C-alpha cells in the first residue's frame, strides 16, 4: 500500500478566507489597493503527485466544499509592487521571504518561488521518519475589485515537491518529482 504525503499539512502550511471561486472581470486600469494580510480559502484541488488522494485531504468536505486556512497571506499594495513579504508556514515548514511581482497588470506571483529544503516529513507522520524533502511554493493571483471597492485575489497556490532524500520511509509518489499539488484559492482581506 502506498504511503501518502500529508497534503493536509501542506495545505495548512499556506496562509489562506471564504468566498465562492469564480473568474472575475479585470478591474479598470486606475484601480488601486492597499496592502495587508489576506485570508485564503481553497475550493478545488489538482493533484499532480498523489493520483487524487490530495483532494480528500485538502478539501475534507468533498467536491464543492471550501477550506479556510489559518495563517494570513501578505500582499503588498499596488503602489508597493514589486514588494517583499514574509510568508508564514506551520511546522515542519519554515517562514520564507519572497517578492510579490506583477509581470502584467493585475496579475501577481511569487518570484522567486519560496523554498524549504530538507523538510523532515517524520514530523508529519512518524512512518516517514528519516525522509527529507525539498519544496517550492508557487502562487499566481489576479487582483479583483470587490463590490465595496476593496481587493481580493483569485488564483492558484502550488506545493511543489522538488526532491526527497529517497529514504525508504519516504511516501511513494504517483508521478516523478518535481510534482505539485495545486489549490484554487481566493484571498480576501483579513478584517
């Protein structure tokens, strides 16, 4: 039987608020926003590592449900782009500093992707003691003007397993590394 990577722990590692995901219109070119902390809600999973097993872990309520994450995700204001931010993850992951860039109007991403090396997967599951893995965290968001004139960010958060130390205790992946688990997310301002 395959030992599965604890995607719940990975998804909880990200900072993530509730709202139904949809594709929104691009704001007017003069739209601006203030930076701050945003709560992220996941509403869909694309599992490129574990042949769909991540779906049930990331969204325990099943298809059509959402999951709000506890750690807020910082975004700079429009005038502050590109802007450095610190993204906080939960154990066994460490906080990382990265830059939020805007390669085109109202599109934001982390560049470079934050990295955690030698993450001890044994902290997540004792069966994996001795397994160390390297991760990259990717994100692509679109800034969307809300009805009250504020901003929300719609997009994707990725958890990319780039390699493991190939210890016998490591989980078995259905696809070779690097592979990713991607979450469709909406980030709304923390009130």
